[in-house]
């Protein structure tokens, strides 16, 4: 079991490179019990992807 710790996560650690890329927002829920009544209260997660090619 892992504790949830809100923070910014990138593959390369360069957050400023992603500021102009649109993302999709999702509520944060535990993987083992993803019901809406178990959402984390700290906010949402944003997933961004970029393909150049």
C-alpha cells in the first residue's frame, strides 16, 4: 500500500515545457476502490501527452 502525496510528475522533470500543452483532468481515486465517494479531496490529476511526428 502506498500513501498518496500530491505533486507534479513529469518524465523529464521539465514542467515549464508542458505549460502550453492541453491536458485532460480526472478525479483522484484509489485504484482498489475507485468509487466517487472515495475520491481524494486535494483536487484532480491532469494527464498530458504530446506526439511530434
